[in-house]
């Protein structure tokens, strides 16, 4: 079972899906406490969050939370629309260029994309962008709460996944789907299973509560109950319900602003697609805001369009869900859209997605990619030089065989064979020299690989390898005829601040470790470089220049 967690400011929703063949089945649906992230507070402050406490206790009541795909709020994500080609490498470059353009001098921006099409069915991509420090802070809050999360997915990508799961993807006319959350509304424009446009606006249920708070007083939770249980926003209610007139008018006022934000998405899509005839005759509402009484009827009256409630479970088997999940479905069915879409993304690796990676995952992948590059480089050198070595060895063997054959010829040819012995000796020496040169060419890569593999085994837990570059210092300014080029390995480390380890002491420990000839016979000398505090992550950046001993042999072997 794959799970998705829609984190909201008032209530969070956890949904679990499983798949049998082409049929999706809802295994669980649970409502959890909400989560409101404060960008100024440290992630550790959420260690006792009600959401984390409840999530950790799910297993005791028979619910498996797993590693859910988690929603990233629409307030933290910016979307861009751009045409694309068919070459994946060009698409990746487009995405990176968009991230660099938005980043500027204010910090790094993370970017990912989902595919779509424009009004004329030409391929396009929809890029989701979020600031690196926001995603890292969000991931840190989840870890502090004890939630072992999967991909971090923005709302529009999750809403598009729920749309694909619903099975209602055959309509030729574009449809607009809006998920009205507590603090933001995610909006997508779709047609025939393709994404035409994506946008998030900073309005939601909290705007209704803020507007009604002066009229009803009390706390926000009390006003929320009034909004969902005592107020009806249908157009004729303001005249009929005199007692609730002020609340109805206030709710309709906020709803009008929300409708304007939603319908303006069509105008933005027209401009982006350069298609004046683009329109969406049908609007589908979901999310917590879709449960506000009379909101659908009011929107239909104001926009003169067909407005319906989006059902994310229309194509999902819910018969096997337990009683708790059935009650959640009956009470919160439209609000399950994002959680169900996240669960589908988590279950289907082939599903279109935008996913942001926290710093720990990015650094681990960067280290693996760089290590793999070094291994591949060494393997490539061996692959190129090994045939030369084999040819040289074969030449020597052939020379020896030819010598023996001629020496065993008739007595009349002994004299001629004797004269050619010196020639074969010289050929043998040349072949041996070529073989030695081939082995010497592979020595730096082999020694560097041995150092990296040994260091990966015994390095302190707080030390991370940021980069490793193998260089050959071939400069000979003095013109010495016996000059031998030196091979050095330039390494950059990140030493993480930890309660149990001082970065300065760990730096000294790392230096002594590298200088230990019993563990690193491949290291001839270690020269320390710059040691500076990290500007983004608690810790220290340390550089070392390591001169390699190309004639060393590993301990216990030749």
C-alpha cells in the first residue's frame, strides 16, 4: 500500500491506495491533526507536534502510515509554462534555466516538471519551482515530527494525478479543477488527460474565517464551525435569512474574490497559449473549501458556468475500506483529492510528478554520482589500456616462440638464428617497456579509487565527501631530465555539526586518519587547505591535497 499525506492548517488527510491490475483500491483514509509551518521557527520545535504524535500512533490502531508522499503547500511553489521538444536532455536544460532565472542572487531554487500540451496539442512542460531553503526547512519539520516521508509534491501535481485517477479524462472541452485548501487554492486546466495550465493562488478557507471573525467573535475554530454548519452562501439566502445576513454577505464577498482568482486562470492560460478561443465551460471544485454550503451554487450563478464537485474516488474501489475509512469518505470525500493524488504518485513510478528533494537526499546523490564517475573513469582507462598491454604481451610471447622455433631448425640455420637473437631481445625489451607504461598510466586512478573506497569505510559519521578531483602535476620548471610527474587527489569535505562531535576535533581526526600509512599506504603526503564554516548548513568545509604513492600495495596483498 502506498500512502499520501495532505498536510493542511486545520486538518490533515492520510490516504492509502493499492493496485490490482488496472483497478485502484482505497485501503485507508484517516483525518489527522493539521500542521501550520512557521518559517521562523526551527524544525526541532515541532518534535511534539500533534500531527507527528498521531502519525506515530497510527500503527497501534491498525493503520499503516508508511513513507507517504507529502504535499508542499501552493503558497511555497511557483509554476511556469514553456514549450518543449522531445529530447529529454533539452527539457532538463530548460528546467534548469528557468530555475537559474528565478533564483538570481537570492539563493538556489529547486525545479521539476510535468508534461502537458498547449491549445493546439503541441508538447509543453509545466515547471514547479520552490526555494531550496523552504523545502529543506519543511523536510526538517517532518523529520522532527517523526514522519518518514517519501517524495515532496506540490498541490497542482497532486491534483493532476487525482484527475488522471478519476478516469474522467475523455472530455474534448477543457475543464478547470480547483482544490480550495485552508491557506491556498491549487488550480489546473485540463483536457483529454493532458495538463494545459497550472497555478496556485494564496486564498482559501482561512480568508473566509478572517472575514467572519469580527461578525461572530470567538476563536477561529468556532467561526469555522459557523462557516460550515450555519451559513449558506446560495444567492437567495441573504434575503431570506435575516439573522445570518451579515455572515452570508461576508462569505459571499470573500467567495467573489476567490471566484475572480479562479476564473482569471483561464485568462492567464489564454495569454500563455496564445489561444483567444480557449475557455473552460465546466469547473470542478474539491478540497475543504468545496464543503462550504452554497459555494458551488453561488459560483455557478456568478460565473454562468457549469460547476460541479470533483469526486477523486469515482474510479477507485472503496468497498474494501474499513469502517473508519468509510466514515472519513462520507464526511470528507471532496477533501480527499490531494491525498489520493499523492498516494497514486507514491504507488506509480511512471506517474507524472513534480518532486522536490531535501538537502540530505541531494547531497547523498551528489556523492554517489561523483564516486561513480571516479570508478567509471578508472574503468575507462583500464578498458583503453588493457588491449595495449595484451598486445604488448602477445608480441613478447610471439617473439619468444619465434626464437625457440628458429633455434630448433636444422643445423644449417643455427648461425642465422644466432645472429637474430639480439633483435628478439630488443623486441622483448620494447614490449616490456610498453607494458610497464600501460600499468603506470593506470596507477593514479587505481590509487585514488583505493583511497576513496577505504575512506568511505572508516570515515567519521559526521564527515561528508563533497568532491574529489584527480590531477597530474606535470610541470617541470627546472627542466630536470629525471623529473617524474606527481599525481594528487584534491578532496573537499563537509564536517557536520553534531552534539557528540566538534567539527574542529573531527577535522584533526580526519587529518591524522589520512596520514596513517597502515591504513592508507597509497598516500605519500597530505597538505591541509582552507577550513571555513558553512554558510547554509551547520558545519565546516575542509580541503585537503593528497599526493598519491603510485608504488604502494594494499595491506595484506600484492
